[in-house]
C-alpha cells in the first residue's frame, strides 16, 4: 500500500509545468496542494488559489508531507530544503548547485529527522544515473564515470562542429531556444557539469567533496582554430566531466573539454542530449543516453522520485558509510592539447613528454602531459581568449 503524498511545490517554471503536465496523465496517489511562486502577476494555467508567494504556507502546513523544490536560486533552495527536512517533510529537488554545495549537511539532516531527500532530476535530466549508482552499482568496483552532463554546452559544440557556426552564433542560438541563460558561464564554463559530477561521485565512490576543490575548465574560449585542428585529426570536442579510480583507493574529479574519437560513445551525443559512461569491474562498460534538460525530461525524473517516496524510498549512501571509502586526490597526470600565445604558460604548467608542437604568429599549440595540480594552480591564467585546453587520451597517476 503506497503512502498518500500531499505536495507543496516550489517553482512553476519550465520543469514545474512539465512535472504538472506529466502528473495529469497519471493516476497516482498524490495531490499538489499548494505552489509557491516568485511572480504573482504572471498568468498561470492552473487555478489562482493554488498559488502563493509565501513559502511558510507550505513549510508550516502539517498536511503537506512532501516538498518538491524546482527553483533556480540555490540559496533560497537550500533554505527551503533544509527547513522542510527539519520539519519532517520528505523532499525532491532538482537544484544541482545547492545539493553539491551542501550534500554532507543534507545527508546528516536526513538521518537526524528521519526524512528523505531525492534528486534524480538534478543530474542529467531524464537519465536515471543516481538511482543506478545507488542500487545497481552499490556493490561494484567502478573504474570511472564520465560523460556529457550539460546540454547547453553540448548544443553549442554540436552547432560549431556539425553546422560550422562560430561560437558566438551557436551560443546566441542556444540562448534563443532556452538552452542557455543570458549569462551562460555556469553552463559553458563547466560549473553546472561540475556540480552534477560532485553529486554522482558521492554515490559512485562515497566521496563527498566541495565543488571548489574540483578543477573545471569550459568551452567559452574555443576558437575556429581549435575546431579546425580537431576536425583534421578526426576528433570532436565535448565538455566531459570525469571521475575515476586510480592508485590506492584514490579518486580524481575534473571537468575539461576533451578530444573525442569516433569509437567513443560520446562522439555521437549531439545537441541538448546527455550521455554517461560507467566503466565497472564486473558489469564492464555501460552507456546511458537521454535528454539532459527540458520540462518533460527533467519532470519525468522528478516524478520518478516522487513516486519512490510513496514507498518510503531513501538513498542509503552505502559507499560513503564504508570504512574503506575512497579519497579524492589531484595527483594525476593528463595528456592535453594547449593553444596559447604566451610562452610563459608552458613553463608554469611544466608540460612534460611533448609529442606534438606547432608555432605560428596566429596559432600555436602543444600536446603533452601536465599534472592536475598545476592546472588548478594556474586555472585563472588559462581562462582567457588566447588560451584553450582540452584533454586527449588517458591520464595516469603522478
């Protein structure tokens, strides 16, 4: 017998409306009692009495046993989720930034108050990667997780490679279609993908880390020369968050553009689609593919979590609770392509084992090995229009 869910919904934007559309097609043991919104003047498709601008009406209503948080503001989302858990309400959230920044605290709040926080919709939209990491791979040794976690940046890269658009034009197109924000740096800079990676790694390896301790470099400085180089070598460039096990129970996490070969599953993941590759000791390599954004794809993941709460489902965080959990480390070496204009960056990064080098007044690049530590130290210097960096090949322990 499933539990009747009385829901307080925060946010009625693209995902909130998508969720409502899906719920209307189902015969589920749940009811949306109240919806908190920011703008009361905006016209809505539902009766006016369902809406409120006062969050306390939902948070203090004893009849509401489930809070669904679907807003963009990470700070406001943190207050809503924390307060709801403390008041004994179960929560479903899709706010990846908030979850990544506060996951350890939210985990302990669930324990303290006997509540459940689910967030499948926060990572890769419609792809059920969190539930699979939590349950299917709970007793697996995972070698790596990597993929395309951000549909906005992937859309832009698809248009530059497949339609020969320049970066500004592809970005504007993504913004017009609603895939990218007016200030797109969270997407194209790799910050959104990093938040999702941090969440996934907590279930895959039991490592809870601060996003600030994870290196990310995005696609915002890509140039036609980089795209030309990739095409000549039969690569595509994708923004790829990566987590992998190496050494003695160490895990490395980073987000960086990557030169992808045609035999890689990610090579054909285009536009707003996401793809996740899990490499496991026993299950071997498995590939998950689906839409990473949009009201209905993300709404379907949110509804999956809501449905699971009807049967008192909780994340168990099994790998986090093991005494032999993994430790995050940046003692890792990557093989990179680096376009540059200032020779001093080569000395600062201390690039080793150079296999390819080209110099001209308007285009210079080098391919060699660099430590992740050095990339993190010089991250600000690497983030400029005259520089672009992408991973090629496999990395190794330092």
